[in-house]
C-alpha cells in the first residue's frame, strides 16, 4: 500500500495518482480542497499564506525564527 503524496515537480502538481498543471507561479499557496500548500512546511495550511513570495517567507523566518 502506497502513501498518498502531494508534490510539485516543474509545472505539474501531483497528488496521489492524479496530475494537473500548477496554478501558482512559485508553488506557494497551491490550492487543494479548500487548503493551501506550503512548500516550506511541506504541509497544507487552512488559509493562504500572507507573503507575496517565498523570499518574503524566508526573510520573516530569518528575522522571527519561525512561522
């Protein structure tokens, strides 16, 4: 039995056995069933990330220590 995975590879989003085109430019906040993918946490968030891009997220973590 395989583990269900959500991954972004290039311009494709793969979840389980299904594949679709990526909707977001950088992979952050990729929507899936009323949740948003966070590539930094490698998990889903209940709401979209407030940062405009991954660089802002990394800067915030560098200054504050965590998300």
